[in-house]
C-alpha cells in the first residue's frame, strides 16, 4: 500500500518501471496526463503554434516510449526532470530543423533568411528554454500539490482557499459569496496554504 508521500510524487520509480511494458495502458495514460501539459506549455512559450506544440508533445512521448523498454532510471545520473527536458529539447530542435534548411552557417525557410539565434537558444543548456522549463516545472509541482490537497482536504475549506488565494477574490467577497464568516475565510486560507506548502516541500525533497 503506497504512503501519502509516494502517492503524491508525480514521477515514481515504480511508475517508470511500469512504463517499460508498452502494453500497460493505465500507466501510460497516467504518465501522459501528468506531463503533457507541462511539455505543451513549454513548447508554446518557446514560440510554437498550438498545432505545432501538440505535434511536439506527441513526438516527445513517442520518443519516450521507444526508450522505455531498456530504460533504467538512475537518480545519480540526473533527475527525471532533466531527462525529460533533454528529450523535449531534442524534439523542439528537430521541429525547427524540419522547417528550415541549412545553407552555410544559416538556416533558411524557402527564400526567407532566418537567424540561427532561435536554434542556438534552444540548444544551449542554461539558456531561455531552461528558464521556461524551470518556471513551468514549478507551476507543475504547484498544480500537482493543489490537486492532491483538493482530493484530501475539506471541500468547503478548499473552495474558500481557492477563491481567496488562487482566484484572488477578497476575503470579504468570499465570505459574502459563500455565506461564511470572515474568520472562516482566514482560517481556511491558513490551513489549506499550510497543506499545499507541505506537499510542495515533499515534492521538492523527493525529486523525480
């Protein structure tokens, strides 16, 4: 029986192990639903259209599936976060190179010259793509923590917290809208915020 901490961690070694079975549709669906939005948001912020981003997401998961039968996760060799970024980066570079052919030291699209700065910025570790990835990863952890707390906390308290903290509705407006007393709003904010912070800390201390 998994502990609450194990249930919370978005990428568990057990899940990665199950993915080696390409016929395990349940595990692959769980994996896809956990990470597709992260990859999609990163690709969109890298400058791709929605349709192109969807294609890159699909190609990223196809690449992962090809590697999985022989995959053995070794935390000492680097985090899953870094590994997933490397695959996503490769698929972004492939997409850029498909759109442009190289002539000399420049990539050109048909007859339209294109600076290589975009390819270089995507390729360079520690560059803009890494910053986008880190920001989206932290947002991903927050969303994961919120979803976990939502499933396990008092529904009324979470609703109050969500309106006040996430949607930035004033405490007085929340109290009026939900028919609760003002101290209840502040208590819900305190209690749920503490639980969310705790779950994020658990995620960060158990890096996937």
